[in-house]
């Protein structure tokens, strides 16, 4: 069912605002967890384990979230995610108060589960929207992450040493409390989103997944999305701790993450237009090239500007790669198959991303930042080869038709 233009506009604005608030929730985790983990973990190699578990939480929750959305509607899935976001902030605050690495890890699993639900905001924006307008609706919601890039790091900077009434408050405890309140506010905004109810066809599920997976565009869409997110997370996870190891302040790390997140979502204002003009495959390939350039920048030095430049270019590369891949996924399913296919795509993406996330902390601790950067080139090369082969095959088919 196609929504009216007023309903589409209302949904896009609400989803963009919720994306901003929920994105700030994740930024707090990424900017602080490696540094806090280094303080609380029994072994320095486990410093980035909380962020890796964030990715595990995403992977574990994506399929259940999709099933809830398919059966009961996206709004029910959104509110379940809100509860997990609040729980993430509260449990992280408790982890700081009790100096518990276990609680910190649990809080990031909840945060990852919340982020899995937030990921579906981009697809929800396309529900009831004409196919030619879907890439722009998708990218406009993702643009809400710009505010997350500002709010999240500033939230940490202004609250990390704030005292809570009646408590001997350790650093970051107040930040995590505000994180929980931010998730609750996002849930309130989402309550006004109006989406089509699941149809009989959607409940039936459409074609078999095997038939969907064998489509020519499915593999490049999944691979590009997975590599874009894997390498971005691989480098972003390690960067704050690498900055700490090279003598840079937490404030410098916060600012680096802030500009990284702005770069991740800022291009979304025009990425949809670029996809419509040049095609999703070309924009995805450009994202992979920028990701490789980001790693190359950081190989040239460890000054603050090297880290910041790397994080900014990495963010832009992620935007082009991930949004291009998301637009490709929209071409791989019928309306009644959307929740299953979108959830399967995200599950594959974040399962692979979890592997890279677990590896980054150990590689950084034992072999250093340069090896983290060199390793990041491997998945980019693999994805680039697959994209080139797909584009070559499409050109050959067009020439022979």
C-alpha cells in the first residue's frame, strides 16, 4: 500500500530524528567502550571486547527483529528496540559504579541489539514509497545520523565527569544515564510513525530464500555492505585506543569520532541523488575506494590530524558503500519479502562484521596500529573484485542483448 505524500514526509522526519537520537546512543558506546574496557578488562587484549559484543548483539537481534516486524509490524519492533536501548545505558552506568567489566560487556550487547532495530529505520522509510523515490527516502533518514555525530561525542565530553546526586560517581556513569534517556526520547518520537500494516502476502513471506539469494545482485549487495561496515568498524573500534596509545587525549578521540560519524551520515543528503544518477553499483565501488584511501592516510603518520583525516574519509566511504549496497538490496525483493530479505542481508553483514570487530583489539594490542591498517585492505580488495566481475557481466549481457 502506497502512503500519501504527507504520511511519507511525516515518517521520514520522525525516522530521521529517531536515527539521530539512537545514533548518539551508539556513538557513546564506540567512543568510550575501548578506553573503559582497557581500564576494567583483566587482559589488555580484551579492551575492545565490549565493542565486539556490540556487533554480536546486532547480529543476534537482526533476525528476531525482522520476524517481529513481519508478524506484528515495524512499530512493535521499534519499541522493543527502545527498551533495549534504555537497558543498555542503565547497565553501562551500573558497570561504571561497580567497576564491572562483565556488566560493561552486557550493556554493549543490549546496545548492539538496539542498533540492529535502528538499522531497519532506513528500510522503514521506503515502506509505502514509490520505487523511484526509495533511495532518496532511505538516504534522508540516514542523514539524521549527522546530529548523532555531534550529540554523542559532546554528550560524553560534557557529562563524563558529572556527579550524580547521592552517589560517588565514577567517570562516564552520568554519560550512560543520559544515553538511556536519549533512547527513551527516540522511542517517543517513533510512536508517531504511520506505516502500512503487514499484509497477508507479507505474512506468507513470498519466494523461497534460496531463489532470492541466487539473484545476480544479491551477492554484491551483501558483500559490499558487509565489507563497508566490517572495515569501518574494524578501524573505528581500534582508533580511539590507538590514539590513547600514541598519547592523544580522550577529548581528541571524542572529536575524531564526532567528525567520523558526521562524515558517515553527512553525504546522505545527496547519496540518494548520486545512486539515482550513476547507479548503486558505481556508488558502492566508490565507497570501497574511499575506504582503502582512509587506511592509506593513517599509514602515513599517527598525529591527531592523521587519525581525524582517516576517520572522516572512512566515514564517507562507509556512506557510499553501505547506502549503495542497501539500494541494491531494495532491488532484490518484492514488497511481501522485504522484512525477510532485509533482515537476512543485515544478519550476514553483521555476522561477518563481528569477526573483524573481535580481531581488531587483539591485532592492535599485539602487533600495533599499522598492522590493523594493512589487514583492512584485504576485505576491500575481495569486495572490489566481486563488484568488478558483476559490472563486467552486466555489461556483457547488455552488449549481447
